[in-house]
C-alpha cells in the first residue's frame, strides 16, 4: 500500500519504520528535518508539506501528532490534507487528542468524501518500536476493517471502540483511571512503609488482596518492588509525568464539556500539575510516589 505518514517523533518514527518493514511504500512529512532524515535513510520518500503528501495520491494517510492544535492544522489548514486529498482516501489519526476535536475533524473529512478513524495508542515508545501497540479505534466497521492490516503492522491489540471519537474516549478514560490508581498505590505504599512495613511484603499482600491493580502489580512505584518497573531505574524511561498530565487534562476537559463529574480525575490532574511544576515532568509518572515519601525513607 502507498501510505502517507505525518509526525515522525518518539512514537511516529518507530511506527513508520514498522510500516516500511511490513513492505508498505511510505511518503513522510515532519516539521523537523532530523526526524524526516531518519525515515528517508530507512527508505521512505520525503514530502514538503501535508498538501504534498495528499497530492502524492496515497491509499491511506496516517498522522501521529502532539496535540489537537497540530491535528487541526495538518488536516484543516489551507495547505493541509483535506484541501488536497483525493476523496475516498482513508485518514487515520493516531494522536491522543480530545474526542470532540476528533469528531469535528472527522466531520470535515467526511464532507470532503474522506472516511476518518481516530486510533490513539497505548504501549509507549517500547510498544511502538516492537510493533506491539494497542490501538483504540473509532470509526465505521467497514473503515475499521479497511485500516486493520495497516494497524496490525504497528500493533498487537486492535480494538474497535465504536463510532469516530470513541478511540479517544477509551484512551482518556483508561489513562484517567491509571493516573488515579497510581496516586492511590503511591499513597498506600508510602503509608505502609512510613508505618514500618517492608515495601515488598506490603506489595505482596496488596497483590494477593483486593487492592491489587496494574499500578501495584506490574508497575509498582516503590523502588525495589518490581525489577522491571521504572522505579527500579530512577523513574527514567516509561511514561512521562507530563504525558500523564496531558491525558488527565484531556479527560477533565472532555468531562467539563458535557457536565460530567470526574472528582478523582481532577485531583489526579492537580497532583501531576504540581509535580510537573516542580520540574519532574520528564520523570516516569510512577515517580508521583515521591510527593508522599518522607525524606528519611527515600
Ligand atoms: P513527539 O513530540 O515526539 O512527536 C511529534 C512529532 O510531530 C514531532 O516530530 C514534530 O516535529 C511533529 N509535528 C508537530 N507538528 C507538526 C506539523 N504541523 N506537521 C508535521 N509534523 C509536525 O510526540 P510523541 O511522543 O511521538 O507523541 C505523539 C502522540 O502520541 C501524542 O499525541 C502523544 O500524546 C501520543 N502518545 C505518546 C506516547 C509516548 O509514550 N510518547 C504514548 C502514547 C501516546
């Protein structure tokens, strides 16, 4: 398949490389010349703008951009995709943005005759490199089936979540819960250790009891409990606190727009906001436990 790919950052570059490795022809664009060069070295054809990608007559276009403003610009600007793409070409946006913007851009695409799917991912840069991402996809069943082979070249779990925008709904609901559960596990682990308990013994009890969750079992924030967790390597790598903060902001903003209460989500957002303001935005999000730990026990 001839695929146009826009947004070759930490996630987009390895995803695009996996499409090349699967035998697809890629035309690529990024504002960063260095990001573009990496893909061109691997065999992709460079393009000078989103319009140039669209005019190259691709079978499908994939975008992986930082936030809603970038998605709007790449799709809706006068030199953006929609003004130049042939009707019928399927558009696949893998960026994490709010569901309402995803639906707004998809509506504009539909009025140009282009089916659009939102397909945000989980799995981080490790999953993007290994081709094991989870894709949460919103769109019609037939568009979903059309995009499935392309998604399967980049991911392992491909989930159809319903109509367009629902991929973003699934993503932000899950990540809001993750932020809340990580704060909860941090609070419980810090309390138990401050009261004199060994962290690994406490985690063992939680993980065979009703407090068990992914944040306690797979990704425990207390150093030394899980050898493969970012806590074991100074909270480097993993999923950055600023990315968690972004997703919590998307969840609380989407909730505000429809008048839905997200009390713990709002609290988690403030926790991560404070953590980020103190200069910790690049640390893995499980480092939030440091806001609970006593200096002597660090
Ligand atoms: P990134 O900042 O590393 O990459 C974004 C790329 O988009 C950059 O190369 C940038 O130059 C390019 N770009 C920005 N505006 C552009 C434009 N107008 N035209 C062309 N290129 C443009 O971001 P990332 O970490 O790759 O994340 C991408 C998306 O994936 C985000 O929405 C993020 O929330 C989501 N996500 C990231 C992770 C992660 O672990 N990094 C995990 C899951 C989801």
